[in-house]
C-alpha cells in the first residue's frame, strides 16, 4: 500500500487491531500516570498547589515541539514513531516510580519526569491518528476515528479508575504497573506492519521545519472547516483537561470526599459519556454531514455550569456523563474532517501536529490560569467559570459555522 492509497474496506483488520491494542495500553498508562503523579505531588508537598503545573508541564512539549513532531511522524513509518514515543514514556515512568520509592524526593523531579512523558505523548499523537489516513479512505475515516476514540476513551476510563485505586493503596506499585504498561505498548507497536512514509524529509533543519509548520497552520486556518475544527477541539479539550484537574479540588470542596477514587470515578463518568457520544457520531455523522456535530457543542457548557452548585455525587456523575456524551459527539467528526482536509493539503501528520499545538496551547494557558487562580477563587467558582467559557464559545462557533463545500 502506498502512503496515499487506502484500500481497507473493513475496520478491524490485523493492522488496525495492532494499532488499537498499542494505543489502548499507552492511553491507559497515560491516565493512570496522571492520577498517580497528582497523588505523589500532593504527598511530597502536603498541598495541591503544584497540581496544575503537572498539566502545564505535560502539554508544554506539544507547544514547543509542534513544528517538529508532525514532519517527523510523516517522514517515518508510523509504527516506528509510536515505538519511539512509548520508549520515552517508559523512561518517564521509571523516574517517577523512583521518586515514589525514594525518601525525600523532590516534587520538582516528578514534574520534570511528567513533562518528559509529555514529550513522548507529543511524538505519539501525530502517528496514532495519521496512520488512519493511510489505512482508510474518506468513507471509512469517521468510523475508524470513532473506533480509535472509543478505544482511547475506554483506556482513559480504565486507566483513571485503576490509577486512582492503585494510588490509594500503593503509589509505588501503581507507578511500576504503569511503567510496565508502557513497555508492553511499545512491544505491541512491533506488530504494526511497516507503512511507507507519508512525506519523506530531505532535511531536518528546525528553522525550515518551523517555517513549514507556520505555512501549514496558515493553510489550515484559511480552510473554514479545518479552522472550526481547530478552534472547537482546542476549546473542548483545553477546558476539559483543566476541569479534570479541578475535580481533585472541587470534590473535597463540594462533596466532602478526600480520596483519589472519587474524582477518578467522576473523570470516568466523563469518559463513559464520550464513548457514547463517539459511537453516536460514528453512526449519525459523516464528513458530508459534519455540521450535525455542532449540536453536541451547544450542549457542552450547561452541565458544567450546573455542576458548580451540586453537592450530590450521583447528580454530579450524571451531569458529567451528559457533558462527555456531548463532547464525544462534537469532537470525533471534527477530528475526522481536520484529518481529511489536512491529508489532502499539508499531510495528516502536519494537520494533527497543528491541532495538538492549538489544543495544548489552550490547555497550557488554562492550566496556568488555574495555577494562578486556585488561591484566589473557590473550586466552585472556577468550575462555573469553565462552564461559562464553554457555553459562550460553543454558541459562537455555531453562529459562525461555515457552509460545507
């Protein structure tokens, strides 16, 4: 199969199974690592004030290396890129596990190692999505994305729940298990057949690549639906990632639970909703009807606004499931149309790298804002603020939506 020709007519091919298995374990470990790292930092410092900087450090590599990871993913067989990325995550997991086992370890070392895991994730992301455009044509791409997103969200759900349970029982044991998961994910990438490079590089000059990245960014922002996808997914994932951190402060404040499992379970509720929304999008939305996805965006902000005043665990879980379902229905088709438009203009790897840049820039800014505001505002006020941001932003996207070409 050439880099530009897709011949698969069914989803669960052996290659897709290998991709999904590797992605599942890597995403599982990513989310378990977040929970364990949050608990470790809180244990080492006795406070949650450094928690937002975990998220900021993790997403910063996506912003700093955005111009490099897309061309790198497009210039190599995607399976090899996934292997390298998981190897970087293994090193990060080993360092954080070492911090848990060492008396008097520095919380800053945990933050630095977690940022290294972010480097691995930044390398990984263009490859895991870019490989789909080499395996499937436009008619199958939304379904393939839906399957990838559903698999990823199940991994997020199980990773969060397992990470929270293990962190409450043994932090060092949790981190060892996470590192082993990364190692197995790296091994699974060896089962992915060698695909041709989508856009082989004649050079690896950072200045030239930065110029190429800026051109790709400008190209995608000139295309109306690619622009909407970049803005919409960035706002959703940026606000969602920060809300996920906020749950660790909001749950003790509003619900009175001080363990790691309760916020982990609520994060799982969001993940369940996203799985449902992704499945509905795969069934009801195609590239020709992607405008339907904006209906999900309109429903995103209200559940978060309502959450700010909730004091009952089950009501909170229900609202977060609704938010997740709306988000899954919104994000999956927008991811697919960005990949499709990017594949025919700047390359899928470039397009995903631009998307990662936009999404993670918003995540970094919101996490930094949270880090600066968490001593000034109550968790309830901050949850309400994120809900209001989502609501206003999604209404604006809907009003300014382009026509489908």
